[in-house]
C-alpha cells in the first residue's frame, strides 16, 4: 500500500469542502473551509517565495528566489516592503536563486541576518552564505558581507535551507546537484565523497555536495565538528539527496529530503552520521531502489537514464552495504515494493507525479502546548508535488515519529514552506510561482492556482462543521 488508510479518512472531510468552495480564489478573500480551519490568501504574485522566518517584531521576512529580494510581509494585512535586494544572485527556473535565511540569535544587538544564494564565480556557478546588518532608521538591510563562498552549485538539487542551532552555529542543507539523474545523469554523484585535509586547507569545498554543513557565524569550521575519515570540515552529516527542510526541536536536529522515485525522508540528524544516498534510499531494504552509477555506464549520454531500476543495467543492492555505517530515516514518504507501477498512464508524460513521493520542501514544529490539541508535539512538512501539509506526530522524547501521518490543506499549488505562527493558531504556507503538481483529483497540474502566494490557515474551533 502506498499510504495508510487513515491518511485518507482524515483528509476527505477537509478536502471535500475545499473542492466545493472557491477557496483561495484571490488575495484578501476569506473563505470558510471545514471546521476547524479557515483559509485565505494573504498575498499573491511574489517572485518565487522560498524561505520565511518571523522577524523580531512579528512580521514575516521572506526571500524571493527569483526576485533576488528579502521582503517584509505584514502577517495581518499582506502589505509588503523590500528590505534588501542582491543583484549578484544567479537565478534559474527551479533550484537557483536567493534561498534560505536565518536571523542571528543576537539580532537585538547585532542586527544581523544570514542569507544563502547561488551566484557566478567567473563562469562557474557557486553557492554562498552572506550576512547583512539591519538599519532600523531606514528599515532596510545594508550591503551584505561574504561569510562562506565557493560552495558547489548547479541546475538541480541545491538544498539551501539555513538555520541557527541552539549551539550558536549555522546549519546549511546542500543537495547533490541532481547528479546521476536527468540532464546531469552522466556526472558522478558525490554525496558520499568526503573532503580531504588538503581540500580543507585550500578552502576547496567541492566535496560539500549532498551534505548538511555546520558553520561558525564567521564562516569558520567549528572545533567540535565531527572528524569524518580523519578530516574535520564544515561537513556535519553525509549522504543526502536534496535536503530542503531543517528544524531544531530543543537540541535535536531534523531534516526532510526528497527521495528518487520513492522514499522521501524525515531524518533525525546526528553529528557525523551517514544518511546513505545514493547507495541507499529510505530504509536498507532493496525495495524499488538500487544504485546505478550512470557515469560508469558505456554510452551514458545516449541512454535515457531513469531513477528507478532498469533491469538491464548493473546496480548495487542496498543490502550489500554494511548496515552499521548508515542511519535510516525516522519516516519515509513512501516505501513501496519493487513491483510498484511507476508508469501509471493517467499521469501521461509527467509520470513522476505518480511516483511514491511528496517532494518535501520544509518542516516546522507544532509545540506540546499549542492550542490545536490534536497537533501537539507534531512535525509539519510541506509538499511540493501534492500541495499539502503532512503532520507527523512525535514520541514523548521528541526523537521518533509515532502514529499515523495526516494530510491537510490541499490546493492545486506547490507548497515551498510551512511556518507555524508564534501563538500556534495560524499556519502560513508559501507557494511556488510555477511548476508541476497534482490537482484536486490527484491528476497532473501545470498551472498553479495561486502562484507566489502566502496562505494563512487559521484554527477556528468555533466555526460550524462542514456538511
Ligand atoms: Ca537516507
Ligand atoms: Ca530502500
């Protein structure tokens, strides 16, 4: 089974009302949904909103990936102002541009915000982290200062989520640039490649693809970063595909990453851990995935490489690895048998939309004392492909997933980030401005209903239940 039955039971009540009503039709529309949430469009037409955080005065600070801007959005009215524009940002249709942002823990005194984006270094595309200082009089940020430059970048799987930990260090998710698939299928995947001492000394960060990095606020390497294969670098964890979500709950770090044709992952990240990609997708179970190094296949550029297992190519079984060297995910979305139909004709040319994945893009935490009782101590995950929020309840020690996954707030859009309001009563969702997803009937949709929007779903226990 692709999904547990309970997932559908929960969602149908909510979905039914969404389909029946013109929800989220236009900016400012307040449209009743089924109890207990109402939904509205706060703002629309942003230039690919990618990351959002709460500002010190309770506004949303949002990066526009293609707009190359950091903007302030009033969460009550949707009014927006520009805080910073960065001309140097190199944009692309999907993965390149201004990405994550993080407020310095000492913002009140330092006024610093950290941002991460792709840029051109000569002809080479790279990825960097900068910081900029807030000018309260001008209500704008000043010229950014480089913190860490020369991180690899490319046209696919950039990662890009940025977060401060309770340890005062910065964490950055870095994808493996989509190597070994699609247009980049003949480039070797280096998510398992480790930096050498010589590379670190030369500030050659080429092995940072497919990793989560841990970085001092001045760009340096923390003294207590893991020594992996005898080398300490910015690398905190290894073996990721396209990690786009990062979350601390207390001092516990979680991530979500996009799997190949199955096995999107929720991971609990531990220092020095190896999360398996591309040798392993999801659990070490040989289900619907085996690694093929296309760069070593004769005539690679002439073969229409795909990400699931072609019967006629040499592949490496997951179970041939030493299991003790790898960390398995907390949860997958979803693990399916090798016999799964990856080419369901109802998805036409966009067959990947029928694969057993949700394309997770971010995650946030619903706290144990939040007013939505059923949601307490849960992780919320935004889905690009399905335009929905998935809720994963956690165990009491907040380290394991527990219970059924439920799905909420589906619309024919791609959800880039989910953010819980500070009072726990509202859920904010950023949408992509373009791309492919699934419509109300679970069929391919190439026209986003609310491009570049921020939605607000408000908990409304007093609202009448939907019939
Ligand atoms: Ca993994
Ligand atoms: Ca597997």
